[in-house]
C-alpha cells in the first residue's frame, strides 16, 4: 500500500549518534526539499520526550513521523501513533533495532531514508502488557534482567550486551511463573517467558521464529531452565531461527494471556526495563500501526544485508 507524504516530523535521539554532528539531519532535509515535503526536525532531551514530540506532530498535521534512534525511541513514538493515520518511518540507530529488522528496513541511513520516501507502508499489530505498549517483544525472567543490567552500561554496543548476558547468567536463578493462556494454566519454573508480537528481540536473535507481526496473535515462548552445556545449541538455534526445535521451548499462539509472578519485579518492553507488579495482562491490538516498509526485498540484497550485519555485530 502507498501513502502520500506532504508533511514530515523527524524526531531524533542525539544520544544514539544521530545528533546534529551526524549527517542524518542533512540527508533527511535534502530528501524532503527535493520532494517538496514540509519538514520539522526535532531532538529528544530526556526519556519520554519522544512521546511528547510525537503527540505534537499529530496535532500539527504530520503525515509521517520519522523515528531516528534505537528501540526505545521507536517504541515511544510508535505507541503514540497507534490507531492514527500517521505513518511511522524508522531510521535505526540503536544496538538491537528489533522492529526495523523485523520489517526488513535497511540498517544504513540512506537505505532507510529510501524506504521512507518510497511511500509504501504496512499495517502491523501492537500488543499491551498492562498499560504498556510494545511492538516486538516483552518478557519476564532472564531477558528482563539483562535489560535492567544493559541499561546501566554507558556504551550500549554488542559487546556490552554480551557482557551483560554473561555476568547476569552467572548469578541468575530461574523463578516459578503461572501463565494463563485461553483455557490453559501452566505453572512451572522458567528461565524466561517472552511474549512476542514479532519474531525477534533485535540483532536477529529470534525468540519466536513463527511469530507474525500482522496475524492478530502473539507467541508466548517459555524457555525452561538449562545447563551450561545447552548454551551453545540454544544460541545457535536462536540466531538461525530454529529455536522452536529445542526441547527446552514451549510456544503458544494467543490473542491474550496473563502471567503471575511470585513477587513484584521487572519486565522488559521492547528491550527497555520497567518495574512490574505480580500480575501482567497481555493482549493484542490488531492492525494498530502504519509503518513505512520496503515494498520488496531482493534475495541478493537480503543476503548481503545479513552478511554485513554479522560482520558489524562482532566488530562493535
């Protein structure tokens, strides 16, 4: 589907390396000028500011809001655009870039800009965990603990993420959860429980290989406790989109779910750590967001993009 863009608001998170000293504002400005599109360039100043700016963009009559930053910035803007006629454009500048990767948006700036101004969009679902909106994944357990530790890092690259994983694993103790899905109740000790609207966390780590971001359902993935001997196989399966083959995994498709924790704790919403009570209500909002996406992705380009991402992951 295509959409006409006449007015753009670009919301830039300068902490992500996309500030005024980068060429991103210049590239966006140049493209808008050549297409005779009105543009407002806006910079975030604090957590939550992107949401405020996105609301103002809607009130100002924007046809498109471009999120320039990581998953946190994208989430802040995207949740504001839910059930509106305003399209979301993404220029990924984070460490995971989960939604951009899920939608095959290029990781390079010019490629992402090309996608935005090609004016092709997809309609995707969103999900809610209590009152919090997410587009890729939310979860409790180990992945939530990692998000809390990763938030403390001053440098949020791939190596910092791996460091957080290793340090947290050495001290982590799985907990008992109760999960209600449709007419079923599951009570067991779990390493993590991931609720996935999209198939991946980010960085092409696929926690729910068969999740479809537009099918009106979420994939609830329960990962049982495992030994150090299982880590290699699980990691390989996660990055090759075959995690569902593991005997440690249970996956359920549903439109709503309820998770009971033993005590108040933390969960992650699209990779961002948040405090949560013992009870979590989860639901799907179908066809909630208009996102500018590639119309098609040639096979050779897709393979080259994946190769470049693997190289980039181990070089950061």
